[in-house]
């Protein structure tokens, strides 16, 4: 089982979309969270070591993750997907982008 964590700022649009489209993928256990303290689901310290793969939507998220949660990061693969905050939840274009980018990083 691969533990996969998707992060964005508010956990309202991008990362919950990723969680929704990959949650039924065989062999993947998927969660999503936000890095802002007012996020719908705020990233907790247990989520980081749980994850084998951490996907962030923007470089700013990667920087914030490393600043706030450095001591919980082990040898996880942290991948920036480069997806700007331009999409609604379950936007068809966002789903296409996620489907084209994410699976190539999971071995």
C-alpha cells in the first residue's frame, strides 16, 4: 500500500480534488490537507511521517511544509505539481492535469 498525501493552502479545491479522484485507486491510501491554519483540514504532524509520497500544488507549499514540519519529514518523496489556484473543486481540467502528472511519480 502506498500512502499518498496531497497538500494545498486551504484544502478546499485542489488537494481535495486529488484525494477524491485517487481515493479508489488500488494500492493507494490517499489523504489531503491544507497548510494554512484556517484550512478545511489542517495538516497534522501524524500525516507527514505517514506519507510515502507528498504532493504539493505550488513551490510555496513545499517551502511552507519544510519550514513548519521539517522534523516530521523523513525520506518521503515531495513533489511539486505546479498547479496554480485557478480551479474549482472537481474541475475537469484540474482532474486531467492530476491524472497526467501524479501516477508517473508512484512506483
